[in-house]
């Protein structure tokens, strides 16, 4: 395999791959802690690559809500520019998110 000598010689797909790889490497060095929030109950959790997936029951805090707690729903937590950010996934966690080490959900910078 011929490796390019310079970043500018990489095509978009190769750059994308390198970015994802760096993300996963960085994330592995410093695993995310359990993220607990008021009005949320974490009922399940999976950590893959740079992503922490939490299955959470949510209390919306609205008066007269008879559906509380809501969910549970999956949320992905990961670091972006040093900050922990979250992304709503939904009621199901697609297995592809987990098997690729979280790279399908990590932002490409
Ligand atoms: Zn509610």
C-alpha cells in the first residue's frame, strides 16, 4: 500500500478515516465517567470507543405530566474540543454504533 507523505495528499475519505481514528485513540486514553443528571435515571450503559451510551429515563418536570418518567432513551456522550457533549439516539441503540467502536457517532473535525 502506498502511503501519501503529506496530509494534503490524502483524499476526503482517508482524512475522514484518520480523524475518526484519532478520536477513538483520544477517547480510549481517558474514558468517560458515568454522567448523572438531575431528573435522569441511568438504567443501562455501554462504552464503545470514544462514546459512552446511556439508557436514561427522563423526568420532564412539566406539571400535570402523567407519562413521567419518559423513555428510557439512549443518549451518546462523547468529548468534543475537551467538552462532554450528548447526542440523542432514541429508544433503540443501533448495533452498528456499538460495533464500530462509536466512530459512526463521533464528529469528524
Ligand atoms: Zn413527563
